């Protein structure tokens, strides 16, 4: 197929930090296909998501906006009957697939959506095959939507999404227009009931006897032990997360998690093989990323960022893989240390294909397109920003600073500062040291300026704004009710007992 613009494939996985892959240095991971993909293009080592939960992070990727702009601050629940018909959480905003469709692209979604109702095509997608649910309970028992109907699939979800992605490639091989495929695996997940059993995956045996030491595990921190234990009791009954070091059930989760990573990697390999067989390598830019990270015991946290209270800002919950390959166009064997935000990719991909869109000027995203083309960058990539309800963060090459909403006195939030030149594990909070007051003032001012510039008042939680969701965790919601009065509610309130 010959087109004036390259095809685009964005592969996004669920709940995976960058350092869970072999190409990012993980010694347990078996990811030969992703390692090869990274070697064929650019691996970004300092890529960070906008939020540590699925729905807001995914919304930031496709809109180029922060949660305090698009309004999704937490994961949407799967009770679609709670929502207006055909609810789309970012329906009023310009999205990447919509923009590409308007500019001649054939668009397809295969896999997890989790930004609104799955029953009717959203965001301008021509092909629409989403998972019916945002959350994963079992990789082998899934429901998906195709041609407006809900179907059951009793095989492994990763194999199914891979098969559907290859079908999309074959169907679009000979059409006279470029395509955009959003391939959204719900693996490896690492969370909730999906991890409670031995991995029913052909890759499970590889990890059966491994000690799984590649992701450091530390005892649950005193900072949030009560909240973590309450969460684990509700989501993984019988699992002992008070001991992140040796508990056998924790090893079960890790072995299951890495088996799903290998299974997903196999799917990526099959998609890339299909591209090659169709002769589309030179015509297709491929991006691989994750929605957000997850901590498997590092910094005393087990789970995603808000599973601690207050939310954590540490690297494993926010540092995500970002890999880009375009054969014979993007130079191979590149490793970039630039500070890259999830919101940068909306502008980057449009700019790369020559569709810089003036309608996204409100996005904080900057374009990496010149770098991908071997040219000099005009924007500075010296810091990333992200947010998690009560926490806002800035990271530079040297510093990680997490600023917390003052709230009421009973929460006693304490800001956190880490000197990454000495403390790569982010174990020693030096925010209370008077010697660092000037550093904190400067970093805090940058956080305030960023969110003042890019927050919409309606969704700025730190100024009495709402959350775009029917559901909001009761403990987090209590912060805003304490600060702004008992009448504070999410935009679509729904009581959940």
C-alpha cells in the first residue's frame, strides 16, 4: 500500500512500569519482541504518565490534556447503566483518533477502552472491538463488543486482541488510505482478582520457580500501612501484603504478572510479523507504551498510586515504557534520557505526519517529532508533571518533588522531596531539611504555574472543581468535602456502599 502519510499503530498495555521489560533492564522479564522493537527505534527512559490510574491516563494520551483539564481523575467503574446512554468521558474534547479520521485515516480500536460506554463506537473509530469492561477479572473469561453486540470469548484475552489486530491489518492492506490502530491489551494488569490464581498461560512455567527479585519489594511503609492493608483485604482476600519480601502469595502475583507480560510480548511479536509480511514496515510508525505503572512492593506500596493514602508519586507508579519505531525513518539503537510526558504524544504523532493541529494549543504536550526525524528539538524536555487527586508532582533529572493538597489537619499530608542524584530508589524524603527550602520553593512554584496554566476551573480539584466520574473513592472524596464543604460531589454523583 502506498500513501502520502504513514500508518500509525499505538500499542498500549495495562498497569506496567518501564522497568518490567527486559529492554529497560529487568532480569526476570522474557520480552524478546519488545526488546527487538526498542533496538529498532527509540527507547525513552524518562517517560511519565499523567495519572496513575487507567481512565485518566488513557484520556491524557488521546487528548493531550491533563486530568485537571479533561476531568477524569479516577478509574471509571464498569457499571455502564449508571451513565447516560453512549457516555463518552472526553466526548467534548478533540481526540487523536478523531483528528486522524478527519484527515483521511481509517481508524480502529481493538482491546480495552475504559473511557466511557463500550457499546457504541466513540472517538471516530471505524473499527470498534472493545472489551466490555475496563477492569480485568480473568484473562480467560472476557466479553467484548463487535458490530453492536456483546460476545463471550473463552480463550485468552491477549491472543484474541492480537488476532483482531492482525485482522485489521489484513483488512486495510490494500485500501488507498493510511490507517491508525489503537491496540489496547488488558495485560499484564497485576491487580485485583485477575492475579489470584496460578497463571493459566503458556508462559507460566518459565516463572514457576523464580524468586522474582527484579522488582524490589520492601515492607509496607508506616506512611500508608492501614490503607494498603484495607485495600488488599478487599481486593485480594487471603493475600498478606504486610510482608512484601517473602510471602508466597506475593510471589504468586509476581509470577502471574510476568507470565502475562511474556504473553503480551508474544502478541506484539505476532503483530510485527504481520506488518512485515504485508510489506508495511516502511509505511508504519509503531509506538509501544503503557497507561500507567504499578508498584509490586517498591517504596512499601503494592498496587497503583492511589492504593496508598495519601497517593504515592514514586517512579514505579508513573514511569512507563515509551518505544517508537519507524523502519528506515527513525534511526535505530537510540536511548533517550529526555523528560517526556504522556501528553506529548498527541502533538508528536500529529506533527510527525504533518498534521500539527492548532486546535490542541491548550495541551501542555510538546512535539518530539524533530528528534524522531533526526533534527534538533526546539522545545525543552527538562521536566515532567503529573497528578493523583491530592498529589501533584514535578520531576527533573535531579529532583522529584511531590506536593500535597493541604486538606484538613486530620490528614497531615507531608510533601516529599528526593534527590535522584543520590537516592535513585526514592527512599529518603528530604523535604523537611531546611537546607532544601529554596529547592522546594522553586519546584513548588513550577507545579503551581503549570497547573494554573493547564487546569480547567471546572475540573481543578485543588480549587473546588469536580471529578468527571459517577464514582469517586470515599476517602479521597472526603478530602475535597473537608476543604470545600459537604456539598462537594463528583460531576455525576453515585453512592456506592
